[in-house]
């Protein structure tokens, strides 16, 4: 989609019901995931995959992908296989992250973690299966998109997940534990890779599938980078201020583990200010898209709202 | 490539030096892998990936892929990124397979396993990174092949690795441990998935990249299925007959673990006979390709020769 100045509309032009929007998209994504990963032989494996896939995620990554595809002139249908793949990969990262050899978490979103239910061996393998299936699903199920675009999405996604992205961020995070005097640079590296890269590719892949221009992909990429970092800062704040019940996971874990976090570096007030500023920058990138950007604008605001 | 009857040549037409062929291809694959996975930040992760990638594998899967691509009229260069990806995935499956929660192996090919050197957390993550990078590498580095063929290769590969392939085979294998009275059907399921699927896609992907006809892909797929099963039967035989030094891993492990194997079901002599028969069927599939099939014919023979 080519965006020109005269397409700009004031952001207050009409009310946008984010709650209803998220509810509708969430239901669509869950129905698609349910079809994508049926319960088949060997059942233990698929049960384990489905247990974590349907453990109550907000489906933020798929929804970002669908919203961006629509914003850039594509359809929900074009982006749905990629949207599902993003959730498969996010789920895989949580399953492996929770393992005893990693974060050793017993609970996630208020439910037992995958390895506590299915054992470590199955948890490792169902993570591997979800990761692999993500690429198969995009390649096999994407319709009405030229093959070169689909291939580009697979490359960007794999890059965001592997050693140059999520997994690389995990490794630096593990290596940083218990170390005093970590730099802001290292903290930023961890978060732009561990959580930021997958959020960014969620947005970027939607744009690529729709055939967005390189300039628009860049803008949307910046939007995603900013909300990704804001999201992490707010996560760190919540770890300190929220109760276990609100989080659905062990609260105060970062403090216990003496992890470097944004609030430990900046204090809570300054962290909130930085998060707000990132959200404003994110929203500024959307200005040229006018009315079409409403869902992405509302999602950006929604992320900040979590911190209160 | 269209194969017609008059292209058939007797298999004895000219001598074929398999040893030199394998040595040359192995060197090409290792040089390509070395370029594909450079040592960069975070170094621990890349060191761990490279440790297992360069732990002395025979590069059978990449070589099968390259050989099939050439057989079907393509070039080595067209198939090299996929060949490297196959080795990355094979390596990932070994790293995860050796973990304490899985087979709990301390040695592989005579060297300490990945988690014994780098720790379980890094071993899990470097497996994840290799798996992901395989798909990125194919999508990004494959040249002179139409995007739809590359996409097809990615889909076939992911299918061979995930829940419907290698990982599914692993799960059934884990669930079968210590169970008496396993059926031949279950044993076949385990091996056609755990080891067979990746060997099959090694061959099939080379053919697809070269633009082989569906009929030729089918023939080559049968070739690979047969040598894959023969390979496993011979592995089972070797586990009983070879010494630890020859294997580079703990010998007699299957017996100790009371695993169902082909020799335990058929005895060693009958197992050898079955393996030979599979190799003959595999070679029969190559008849229409004539002279071009020499490397694949020799590789089939090479597999049987391991059992003596």
C-alpha cells in the first residue's frame, strides 16, 4: 500500500474498541491453531504441544501480524498461517525456557509448565516439533501470496528466532545471570533479541506478506522495536509491583535471581517514563498510515496501560 | 531430467572410486558449513554449535542431497545450502538426543557430548539455533532455483523433522523403552521416522531443487526409504557386534536398555539378509538413471559393507 499525506486522518476520528477487536482476533487465531495442530499419533507429543499452545496466551504476536497485514493492504487469510507459526514459536520458546536446565519454572500463566506435566524429554521434543512445524505451516498453508514473499517471511522469521535473535538473546541472558555491573548495552541486547526480535518479525512478516514497500516495512519495524522494548520494561516493572496472582507466575523472581532489569538500573518512575516515550515514538511511525493504523495504535497504548 | 531407456548403461561400465568421491564431497560440505556458521557473538553459542557440527560426521545426508541434485540434472551449488541445512538438523537431533533427559549419553563419535562440554542449557539452545538456522540458510543462500521449489524443499524438510517425522519417531522410541512385546510395526515406525525421514528428504530435496519430475522424485524417495531402513538394521547389528572403539560410542547400549532391535526380533543373520534385500531394492530404483546413478549406487553398497 502506498501511503500519501492526504490519507492522514486525526487519530480521534472515530472510536476504536480494542477489547472487542482483540477478542475477535484471539478467537480467530485460536480456531486456526486448533485446526493447525490436531491431536494425532503419537498423541503424547501432540497433547504436549497443544497443552502449551492453549495455555491461555494473549496471542499478541499473531494479532500484530494480522493487523499489520491488513494495514498494508493484505487480508487476514493471507497472514493467518504466519500468525499461527509465530504463536507456535513463541510457545516453543516458553517451553524450553521453563526447563530445569534453563529458568526452572514450575508455573506459567498459573498452570504447571510443560515439563512438569509431560516430563523433560517430551517438553524438549514438543518444543522442537513446534519450532519445525512453524516453518512447514507457513510454507504449506499460505495462499494467494507469491512464493518469493513467503520465502522472505520464512527467512526473516528464522533469523529472528535463531542465534542472531531470540536464542542468542537467551544465551546472553543466561551468561549475565548473577554478574554485577552489566551494562545498559548488554541489557538492551538481551531484550531486543530475547523478546524484541519475535515481536518485530510479527509486524514485519505481516507487512511483507501484504507486499508493503521497503520504506513501509522499515517504519513498521521501528514501531515494533519500540513497543517491544517498552513491553520488556513494563514486564520488569510488573515483576516488582504485581502480585503472583496477577502475573500467573512467580513474582519477584528477577529480584531473587539478582537479575539486571530496567527498574534496577533506572528506578521504577524513570522506567515508566522511558516506556511511555518508546510508545510515543512507536505511534509516531504510524502517522502516515492514517485511519488504517488504529489497531496498531491501540495496541501500543494497551501495552503501556499494563503498567498501572 | 527426463530419463529414457536408451540412457541405461550397465552398472559395470566404468569403475567408480567412492572413497575419493566421498572425500571430495565431504571437504566441500565442511568448507561450506564452516562459512555458513562463523564464530560470532555470542561466542559460547556459536562455539557450541560448531563443536557438534565439526565433531567428525560422515556428512552422509549432505552428500546424498548433492548427489541426487546432480543425478537429476542440477548442480552442486544449487543444493549446497540445503546440504548444509541437513547437517545442521542432523547435528541438532544428536545434541538433543544425547541430553540427560533423553538418552543421557556422555560420548558421541568418541568425543564428549555437547552438554558435557557446554552445559545442558547451551546444548538445548544450540540445538534450537541449528534447527532454525537450517531453514534460514536454505531460504537465504539458495541461488538459481525458483522460489516455489525452494519453498517446497523447506516444507518437505520441516515435515521430515517435526512431529510427523524425526521428532515423532523419537517420541515413540522413548515411549517404547522397556516395553516387552513391541510389534515390528512399531519398530518400523520408529526407524522410518527417527532416522529414515531425514535420509529420505536428503535425497528428495536434491531432486526437487534440480526440478526432477514427480515420478523421478518418487523413485528416489523409495531408494532413500530402503537405504534408510537398511542403515538402521545395520546400526542395530553393529551395536551388538562392534566394540566401543570401532563405534566411537558406548557399545551394547541397546541390549543394556532392553531396546527392541531388528537383531533381537530376527537374529543377526536374518537381519543381515533383510538389509541386503533392502539395498537391492534401493539400487533397482536407480536403473532408469543409468550412468548418472553411480554415486547413489555406490553409497547403497557402502552402507551394507559397514556390517562386516
